[in-house]
């Protein structure tokens, strides 16, 4: 349990031994309140679960301290199996009152009724301004127009972490926030930058890499498909698709573009490069010019070189996902009002947002309001980029759901297996995506 609450009078008498039989002072003690009164004064239990381990400890303690009317139980759980257990625990009545949920699982779990409809809470919350959401919660953490959760963090796609020292050595300016070329790089610009920053030794082995893609980052292929004018399904919301579009030319071209960094241009890190890169990973090694990754400022700032962050290259539109890690109130909970008070505090109140910004990124609600809280200009610029990119995606009409629909996990597993075969040389991009479509379409309907 988190938080300390006043010891009840009954408990005090019990532990100090001041009973009628045990002390002459008992006659001077006022009669104990009825048990019902004790129950009324007891803090309301509130269980909160997530997969973030100790990272949320400070936030939970802060909420408990500020809200002594709740007996807050912080219940971190392992990532493995976390989401698959939610429907059964909700049905069994053993689930926590509040559950953190990953964007990739929204469309698999929310249709099963695990989350409480937050419409009345949101409409009745006088402190909320609906215009301050980066994305309407009914879209970001919703199903068929109903909000079932509040996003903690801004719906940010992965961006490019840049070693500006290596870029400068190659004569390349970094188009980060505030630069005239901010958000203007196209596909060719990124290829040219990675080729220019790749170095080899006399024996042909790598001395320095142009890019680390993790052999196809899940955010990278989504954004490149969308910016190229492609879609994954015939339903752009991903909620009720009837056919996948993995073999469409725009989709194939996007995957080919990403695969080519390693297989054609030979500028990307590979799994067997880890021994040379070192235990700190591609970015912190100082040997990789550009790392395509989530926006984790706490890692970025550890660099011992001049660093920056830029958006990925765009083609037809400045694409970005929606759907960020969100808080969902258990639909079967007896403490839904308490659950809403917590998720509202965490996601929309500045004191709560500051707790979670410390371990994540800019909040989804009133993101501009957190900018003055940045610890440095570098962090402020990261946040400004994230906000600007999402606003551009909305303006260009290419903000799309991160979740790949009600069968998203199955489809992503199929896709990852086929991607591995591409890098192993056993499939062409066209063959792999045709296999994905052949296996995905029977799941839809």
C-alpha cells in the first residue's frame, strides 16, 4: 500500500492495551464509535496496475499523499501476459480498479467491455477543456466513438535521434525544431545522410553506421506507409476492417524503402554488430549517426556528444500515429469514481502530469502547458517537435491509429515473422507482404 493514514481510535486502543479489563483509565475514555462509523471514515481502496515496475512509484506516492481519502495500492505486473489477462480478471472480479493499457491492444480489449465508459465523467468534469486534447480521447483511447480511457502521454510516433557531431563531420545540418528545414526531409534526404555518415575500415567492417532501425521499428513502417499514401486496411480507423492492403504498391514501396537501409545501402546496424557497438546500445555508443526510436529523453540526455532529434522523412503527408499508453477504469470496479479521479489527476492535472513526464514524455492533455516545466532547452525542443508533428499530421489528414485493429497482435506477429525472413534472404518484400495478406485477411470480417 502507498500512503499513511491516521490510525483509527479502535486500532489505537487495541495496540496500546487500553481495554476495560486492562486499565483503570478505561472509565475516562469516551465510548468507541460504532463499527459503521469506522467504516465510513476508512479510506476508499483503489488498486492501480501497470507494467512499468518501479518507474511509477513516485507518481503513485504523490497521488496518495494528495488524496488521503483513498487507500492506494500500486500493483505493477510483468509485461509478459499483462494484456491477455485483463479480460479474464475483469470477468472474474479480480482486476485492479485502474489499468494502464498499451496502444497496440486498445482495439483488441476495449470491444470486450473491459473499460468503463467515461463519457459522463468527461462531460461532467468542469476542469476539462475538450479543445486542449492533442487527440480526442474517444478516438485515441476509444472504440466506435466512445472514450474508455485517458491517454497519459502525447500520441507520439518514434523520431530520429541524431548524433550531431557525426552529422557535422559529414557536412550535414540537423533539421531539428527551430531549423528552417524542420519537418521537410523526404526519403532521399535521409538516405543521403545515412550514406554520408557511414564509415568503414580497410577490411570493409563498420567503423561508424548511418542508421539504427532495429531491423524495422514498428513505428517506422507504420509512418512510412502512411506518409507514402498507403493504408493497412480498407477501414482507415482500423476498427472494423474487412480486407488488408499489404500488397498495395504504396505499402510495398514503404517497406522496401526501410529494408534497403540494411540490404541495399548497407548503412544500417545489424544484430551481429552489437559486439562492436557495445553494451550501451547504438545511440549512446557514439558510433551511429541516426537512431530511429521512441522519444525517451531520459536516454537521449545521457549522450556524451552533441545530440538532437528530428522527424522521420515524409513523402505525401506528415504522418503520425494516435493512440498512446492510457489509463482505463475497470468496467466491473466498485470504485469507478475514485478510478476516474486518479486517471484525471495523472493525465490532465499539472501536478500529475509532471510526475509522469519524468519517466515518459509530454502529456496528451494541454501539451503546450507543460513546456515551461522542461528541465532544459533540449527537452523543451523534444516536446515541441512531438507537438508540432502531431498537429501537422492532423492538418495533413494522416493521423492514424497505432493499433492494427481487433486482431492487431496476431497480424503484427505474422508481419514480424515475414520481416525476419526478408532480412534472412528467404523472402522478397513483395513475397513477404503477400504472405501477410494471405494470413491476415481470414482474420478480418
